[in-house]
C-alpha cells in the first residue's frame, strides 16, 4: 500500500460516523492470530509425531532426503503416501 492509499483511507475513516465505523468493524474479520497459531501448532505437532528422527535412519543422507521430501510434499500428503493417514 502506498502512502496516498493510506492517507485516502484515513480521510474516509475520519469522515465516517460512529455507526458507520461500527458497521465496518463488524464486517471485517477480527483475527487475533489464535486460530492461525492453533493450525500452525497442529501442523508442527503432526510433523514431529510422524517424521523420522535421525537415529531411526540408516544414514544421515537418507534422513536428510526423507525430510526434504516431506517438506516438498507436506506432512498430510506424505502420510497419505505412507498409508499412515
């Protein structure tokens, strides 16, 4: 966003009445980040529950390639391929 856009929005907000501002606030989603954080934490937990640990692989190269593959596909798709999901 450019400063002119921000200035235009600021001027529009200044000219609005209280009820108009309330309508705008009610119409926009108020994301505090908790839902985003919850989903991110769930993905991270799923990854660490199912991804192999370095000591579970024969070599570090196999571990590294497996982890790279998981990151390319995503955990859910990787688990579907393995038949674990």
